[in-house]
């Protein structure tokens, strides 16, 4: 009886080791299931598509049936600027599961294709064992991928938290979907959500219920509700739209209006330029925002604005002028272009505001040398600069220096081979003299070559010094020419 128990224990240990190996393998596969495949998988959704359907009418008189189309169109008009949709946790999980299901289906197809390739080898002749390794490796990779997908948590799939919202019917003649089951409409039109609802007539009043259907989860969310007289429904539409907005976006929002006193002032929100002058920013996420308003000649103003859900805050910012003064800049002749810090300011004569610190300024005019000076608070109220005509000889001087440098460089390059060749000839004679007894005729030739080598070195050195000197003169003339 002991042997069977021992065998059972051994089989259990082997199974445990196999399971542990599978888990370790799966862990490695989760990190990278197969070369060339994206892992972890991600949802490539680019937009969140929403459609508005006609409202279902219940007990509506004939004269009030127009509301089933007019009201959703009014809501569409109020909400078509909504920028994004924040996915709920349930939507993200469902989308993650869909991505894994698509990955699983693709893995099954890859596995079946590898099996077919392996089986096809059974019907071929002269097939060696190595020929099976490729398909078998593909089958093993596909199995590992399927195992990884099975063990992977759908909540870990990379699904965007916020997605740009696009409304169905934006480029169609009719912007409304027909009254039908929202799930069927969403599947047929490939929509992520459908705005639907009903209008019920009761004793002179209409009861409006607006719902949002999420195709990912199949859930319906009440988005807006009101009871009003039929004639008051157009006035109720903006109120219903504001009530719908957080349900449609998946989050609350606030509305910020910035009104600077200078119409050309730039408005930045959290360091990002959002516009100029009066600025309206709807659908901002609740939180704290840093508003910075700037305008030339005015002090920069900053404000911290805290937006709550449903808040609409209006921030009026009065900009104060700098205490900097202006001076008059003129030139002789007039009409020169004034540049301050590389920015064109206008043509002389003109009034220019002095900067808070020293700034480099230039006066430029065709046919005249550029006049450089510094703008600072120490200047008098009026400054006039006389421009000097361009020196034509300066350009000619620059060209002469440039030609002189390249000419000297060419002579130096031509002299370099002389000592090199002489040195090579001397080494040849050194080899020839070994064991020959120092023949006088060969010695004389050797000495002449030696003198040529030394002369070549002297000539190359002299030309090198001249080239360096010509380079210095070339650089100086270039600085004088370009810095005039």
C-alpha cells in the first residue's frame, strides 16, 4: 500500500512543478508574449461617437409632436461643442476585455495557421526534422500568447481615460437617429453612446426624460428631467443641456470667463496660451487654474481661480501701465529701420518705450552702415544718430585678404611633398650604403638629397608661418566687414 501512495505523491509533485513552471512562463509571457507583438495590449480608440435619437412621444397631441424632433435638435446644438468624454471604470474594463478577446481570436488564428503549416509537411517528400522546427516554434509562441491573454487582468489594458467626442450626423442632412432600441442603433451606426428619451403629455404639461445609453456596458443613465408646459420647452432646452453635460462628458466641469481691460492682452491658463482679449473657456475640469494676462506696455497680472463643478466664474483683470518712459529716436537721413533686441519697431522718427533693462538696438538703412547703440533709462528724451555711407573699399579689402589667405594656403600645401619625398629618397640610400664601403659618388648624391630635405623643411615652415599670418589678417578683415 506504501508504493501507490508514494507514486501518488510523486505525481502530485510533478503536477505542482508543471503548474509552477506554467505560471513562471506565463509571467514571462505577460512581460513579452512574442517578438514583434505589442504588449501589454492597448485600446486604439481615437474618438467617442455619440448620436442623438428622436424622442418617443407618449399621449402627445398632434400639435405637440414636433417636440420629439425639435428638442433633441436643440440639445444637440447646445452640446455639440463638448470636447471630450471621460470613460467610466466599467467602460474601461469592458473595453479592456474586448481588446483581450480580439487578441485571443488573433492568437487562435495564428495557432491554427501554424498547425496547418506543420501538418502540410506530412504530405511532402524529403522533409527533414529541422523543417518542423519553424512551425513548432510558431505553435509554441501562439500557445504562450494565449496563456498570457488568459491570465492577463483586463483592467491592466491601456485604455485612454479621456477621448475626443464626435457627434453622429455632423455631416449629414438629418442629425437625428430614428426612434428604436438604442442598443440596435449603436451597433448599426457603430456608436459608443446614444442620447434617447421620451416626452409624455399629461394635463397640459409635458414630462421630458433624457437618457444616455452606453453601448460598452449596455447601461442607461438618466441625464435630464423636467416638467413644463409645451410652449416653455424651448426655454428649458439650455437648462436640460447643462443638466446633461456631466453625464455626457463622464465628469463635471466649470466655465471660466476672463475679461482683461486691454482687448489685445494675451491670456494664458496654466502656462498655455488660450487666446487674446475676452476669453470664454467652458467644460474645464474642476480644480485650480493659474491665469496670466500680459500686454505690451502693461504690468503682467496673475490670478488663481478655483473652479467647482457647475461653477461659472467671471474674472475681470485691470491691467496697469508700466512706469517706463518713451523717447524719440531719429536718424539722419530719416526713414531708417529701428530694431530692438532683433524685433522691428518701425521707421525713424518714432516714439519707442524704454525697456526695464538695457537692450541692444540697431538702425539699418540701404546704402548705409548699421548703427548699433544701447537703449536704457539713462538716454535723453530725444536721440538722433547720423548714419554713415557704406565703405566700398572695405569690401574690396575683405576680398583681397580672403584671396591672400587661400593663396598662401595653396603654396604651403604644395611645399609639403618636397621634404617628404626627399626623406624617402634618403632612406633608400641608407639601405643601399649598407655593406658597400661608402662610395664617394653615392655619398655626394646623398648629401644633395639631405640638403633638399632640409631646404624643404625650411620652406614649408616659412610658408606655414605666412599662412597663419594671412589667416589672422583674413579674420580681422572679416570682423571689420561684417561688424561695420
